[in-house]
C-alpha cells in the first residue's frame, strides 16, 4: 500500500488514524509540508521530497502563540535599529503594516514624518501618565471632584482615568479596535500606546485586547491568513501571491481540520483556479434555476430565436415578435401543416427538421451549462450528506466491532473509505466547473479521462460502502484497495491539472458559451 | 452613568445660552436633556439664506463616548443630507473613528452650518445633487432657494 503515503499529505486532519497506523508515521510527518522553522524535522526532509505532490503548496500553521512570538521578535529587532521604546516600535510597525525594511528606510529618511503619520508626533509632555490632581475638571464628564486621578499619554491631553478607561473599553468591545485607538481629545491623532492600554484595559478585557492586537499582525501581512473555520484560532502562512492564482490552486489544511484555499478562503476547490470558481459560483447563483426552467419550459422561435413559453392553447404558435407561425411539436412552418391541428405527426418534414436543428444549436450552450451544472450539483449534494455518511460510518463501525469481534483499529478501513469518498467528491465537483470553462485542446481528453477514472473509482467505492454490515467484513481487503485506488486517481488528476496550470497549458473560455 | 449627565447639562446650558451665530438650541421635551431641537438659520452667503432648518440631536445613553445622532427635520436641498423622511446627515466628525469623547455638540452645530455654506461634494449622500452643484451651479442655487422658501421651519 505504497500509495497511502501519497495521500497522507492530502488528508484532512481528522482522518490520519488509519494512515498513521498503517504507514507507521506519527503526526509529525504532517509538519513536513510546512515551511520548516528549523525546528528539528530534518529527519523527515527526505520523506517530504518524495511526498510532495505537484498540486500541493507549502504552508505553515501558526498557533496564537507563534503569532505572538513572531511579533515580539520583530519588535525587539527593530526597536534597537530605531532607538525607540518597544511600545513606540510596535505602533510604528503596525503603521508600516509590519514591513520592517520599508519602515527603517522611511524612518531614516524622514523621522518626523513617520512619527507624525504613526500618531507618535512631537511629544510635548513628559509628565507621568497617571496623576492625581486637585482643581482639575475632566472635559469628558465635566466632573471636578478634588483630588482626581487623571490620565494622559504623550500628547498631554488629560482626562479623568474613568473616562479614559470607558473610552478605550468601548473601542475594544464595540469597534474591535486595539492597535489604532487615538487620544480622546478632539482632533488629536496620537495613538494610545500598548503600555498605556495595559494600564487602562480591565482584566476581563485583556484577553480580547491581546487577541485584537495579534489580529492586526495577521491582517496586515499578505502571506498570513486566518483559517476561516468557525472558532478556529490558527493562521496559515503561505507564499502564494494573489497574482499567481491563475497558475496555482493553493489549498491548505489547517490543524483544526479545515481545508481551504489560501487564495480566496473558499472551501477546498481543487483543481479549479480561484477566478474560475468565482465566476462559476456567481453563474450558478444567477443562472442555474433560470436555465433549468428555460430548458424545461421554453423553445426558441425558429425564425427570430426569441425564447417562447407555451403557457396553454394549441400547437399553432405565432411568435409575438416576428409573427412567424409554426408548430410547437415539430417546429415546422405552420402553413405546411394542413389540417392536422392538434396532432402533429409530420416529424420527418424538411422544414421541421431544419427548424429543430437550429433549435438544437441554440439550445446547445444552455444544455452544455446544465450538463456541467447538474454533475457539479450532484457531487455537491453528496458532499452535503457528508455528515450523514460519517454518522452512518460510525454506526457501522460499532456494529462491525460487536458483530465480527473486530477491534477498533481493524474497522478503521471504513472510516478511511468514507473520508476518501468525501474528499474525492469534493474534487470531482470542481472538475465540472473546471471543465465548463476549459477550452478544448489535446490535453482536454487526458483531463476528461482522468475525471472519468476518478468518477468510476468513486462510484465503485460508494457502491461497496452501501452494502449491509454483515457483508462488510469479507470485503475489507477489496474496500481498502478501492479506497487506495480512489485516492490515487484523485492525486493523478490533481497533479496533472496542477502541472498544466503552472505551465499555462490549459486555455479557458472567457465567456460562458464554450465556443 | 451619572457623570456624563453633568456633561450633557453643561453642554446644553452652554449651547442654549451661548449658541453659535444664527442658531437656537432648545429641548424637545423639558424633562429630557438628551433630545435637542436645534434651529439653524440659513447662512447669509448661501442659497439657504432666509430659511430656517430644524435639526434634531439625540444623545445616546453612552454619550459622549458615542456621537449624537443628528437628523434634519426640515427638508433641504443639500448633497450631504438624505432627501427622505429621515434626513440623515453626513459629517466627518460624527463618524465612529473621528468622534472623540471630548468632541462637543457645539462643534457639530458649527460643522452643519459650515456645510450649508460649503457642501462636501466629495462625500455626498445625494450624488445627483453633488453633481449638479459641481456642474450646474445656477440650477442648483435655484432649486436650493426654492426648497428653502417652501419648507422653512
């Protein structure tokens, strides 16, 4: 079962159990795909080289801790170059979107302008942040209790500490702002620095504040993106740039188990490139229902090609637009019909045949779309049943354990099969969107063959999967073979399309007509 | 929140006794200091001259940490005021990132007056009016004067 190693790398995180048991690798080999941070995976490098498929991209999963540390490291490096405090350096780095080179260059060029832009302009106050004053009136609440605890940052705009706190809390809670909160004074652009924020933010909000701070780091960097799965705290680092997306489909696997495209954050859409996916999804939203309806209920006028719905009455049609009279049944000219009003039996008549040919042509593009759409939708529907399938699998696994006295590990082949099915269907679904836009050339046939092979493999496995539980045990070997075959076919298809995309050997229709 | 009430009281007494030129500030309801009735006379050097505009200020519960909600109650032909039943106003200082707790209602009133003299055509709520202002000033002035007369508060 050598192929198992191949699809180790393509799995979603939940499904490693069987693979790991069978292949003998630990979780660590997943890390091989990541951009190594010299953290001692050297031993695996060789395996990586053989495992990496051409459709895969390099990426690294960042935990919240990683993100925190990376920020601190950068701040520490830059603060010495600039000769600023860590707080000011953090503000400056956020201002320059964490572009350290650009910041240093600009800072050396025009220090005053950079400081002003970042909200750190000329400090006209060296007073302590917190001061207890007598005879002070806060401009926010107009309170003049004496003595009063007051607060100010470097700009010297002083307010009572309660108002200051209320202000920053509202910013953090209501506006999810952390790194760019300005002094509460009207028109003052001075940014409340990190150290001041630590003093002002109450304990129950510090976590939220830090989370938001960390967020700006990920939001500001082009090669870092949040995993879009609900409640997932990881970020993914990937080198693929927006302009490369026509040639690469950067599917990444978050440690939370979610597979998504780094380019557009949409669910895994291999092998179709992002722009096709966007076009296709939009088209399907706009068109699929309409197209289905048009296909089912209308015909085009044989003369002017206006779309006509026959909503009742006899077969004698008169086109509203061009006044052409024809028979709805055979599409022939009505005048040739004679007296057979309600029963058209003149199918072979010449004018009718020609009209039907023309009709067929104009229908072609619609039918073509529906052909791809229906297959796409079919696989999508199956993918939506993922959850059911999974639950069913679990039940079958338990049944099988009780039934045939098998151990838990021995029934994992069902889980693997279920996961392979889901993953392959996801890929198959997108091959139809891909094919819809694919311009015909000598590579198209290879693509279609690959698609057909994968589809057949999936249907075969799917059929096996539906068998009653008592037969499953006997089919274990067959099922494992078919699972491996499915995964292998998927990899072949994906590698092939990825290679062709990279070398721009595929051409795509710019319109929806397929012509 | 007892403290900001002091602020609201202070701001109201300041605005009502010492309002910006051509303005009058009163309460909609004597018992409620958080809803103001602001009457603004059309500035002399504008097509709104001779008109009077009723503007409603609602101070939210978390005022001054959140900006007042300002709406025109008198219809006005102006690109920064929506031409609908709400009469929403677009003023830079009322936007969440520009409003500061130390900003004052008086400044908002002054800003509105400023808008009557020079509209902000780059950030319009009514695009057509902004375009007309830029391209056909004569027609704009005519229409603005017409509305000013017709809807005077």
